[in-house]
C-alpha cells in the first residue's frame, strides 16, 4: 500500500541562533557578526540567553541587501524602537515589534548583530524565531 504524501503547513517557523563569545571575558559593545538569509520571513520572537552569571545586554539588529554590505546603524531593524535585551537576568523573550522600523526579512537579506551595551556575560545566544513561507 503506497504511503500518502505529507501535507505541510506553508508557514514554518525557523530558528536562527547566533552566539556572541567573549572568550572568557565579558562581551563588549560592537559588531559580533553577520548572517545571510535566503528566504522571506517575519520575526515572531527573539530569545536571549546569557552566561555565566545574571547580568544585562542590549542588542541591535541591522538588515540590508548584499549591495549595502557592510551594514551600519542606519540599517537598524529597530530604529528608535525597543531593543531586545536581558535586564538583570540570564534569559529574556522579546516579541513586541510594534515600535520597530520593520520585522520583515526579505529573501537575500544580510543581518548584522551589534551589541549596544553589555554587562558581565561572556557568552550570549540570540535566537531569532522567524515565520517563513518557504517549504
């Protein structure tokens, strides 16, 4: 008996983790890296995890196309909105993008992570939860 095809939900959440590593010393403000994304999506949630002790960090996320690389603060997704942050803890979930410039990630975008301020964390993971229309 043949196995029927699987029907997939066209909106699939994708998890995009990215870590900032201070190499055993506290992370300092600045650019920590870039990612190229190859599908259209919309941010739904950002999860931040920090080690080794409770502390604080604030992150800006820049977005642009390859012809704009390297990105700058002028490419901020957040603009003057509320930046994802951990405040006196080790874990935070951010899901209010209402005051951001955009929560959309067009196909072919580059994302740059910029630490705006940091406390005692020497390792931080930022996980983007993005809804994608790609299969």
